[in-house]
C-alpha cells in the first residue's frame, strides 16, 4: 500500500480528476472528524442490516440457499476491500457506487470464502475461513483491482453490466433508523428549550 499514488475506486460515471480533488480536499478539522464518525456509524448500521438480510434469505424455500450464497459472497468481498478503502480514505458513497457498479467482480471475488461455509462442516469451515479471509484481505489490499476494472471498462466501452442496488434494503433501513434518532434528538432539544423558557 505504500505506493506513490493512491487507489480510489472509480464510480460508475464520474470524472477521475474530481475524485482526486475530493480525496485531497477532504476536511481535517472538527467538522471532518464528525463527518468521518457519522460515516462510520452509518457504515456499521448498513452492514448490520445487510448481514440480517443475508441471514433472512437463508430461510427462503427453494432459492434461499443460492441467494444466500450470492449475498454472502458480496459481504465477504466488501469486508476484504473495506480495509483498503479505509486506508485510502475513500468515502462510503464512492465505495458503494463502485461496489454496486462492479457487482459481478465482487461476487466472484467473495465466492471462494463462501464455498468453505457451504461444503464443509461448521468446525472445518471456521478453520478454512480463518486462513482464507486474511489472505483475501491481503489480496484486496495489494491488488490494483480499481485500475484494472477501469481499464477494462474503457476497452469494452458500451458493453458493461448495469449497476445493481445490492445495498438498497440495508440503506433504506439505515436511513430510517438514523432519521428516527435524529427526530428523537430534535424533540429532546425542543423540550429542553421549552423548559428553559418557562
């Protein structure tokens, strides 16, 4: 990761120069810290709801196992690349845009981790995952996947897969939870101000 240039995921249809400018102009003051903290809280909520979604799909008859496999592959792939994106200080919106725009790549990247869960006993699968997951994190961190994907996208021009809203349900639930807490905080502030005026 100690390269001279940083790797920033390329969103589906944005200019590369604006990404680099966003990376350099990221605020470092208290407001920037608060934005970073809020982004982390939102990320934890989003991934928690996505994990619940993955868990729930396992109970769907007939197609549940296949959908569960796919969602787990995306979850492991996201976790592996998240270390790299945190180190490069890539914003959550850019991560999700890049991930959802290149969903086929990430499904393939996370699949080997999930195969261990589906084909081995729980004890053996935990052992295999304890070996595989750190190796995949290192692979994701040291890879130039973003550059390779953007190079191939330029070569193929019009022929590409569309964006798939993988995190739509988790995103919607996270926003509702955050808006609920925001509403509660605002009502508490209003009550405090009303009690001070009386």
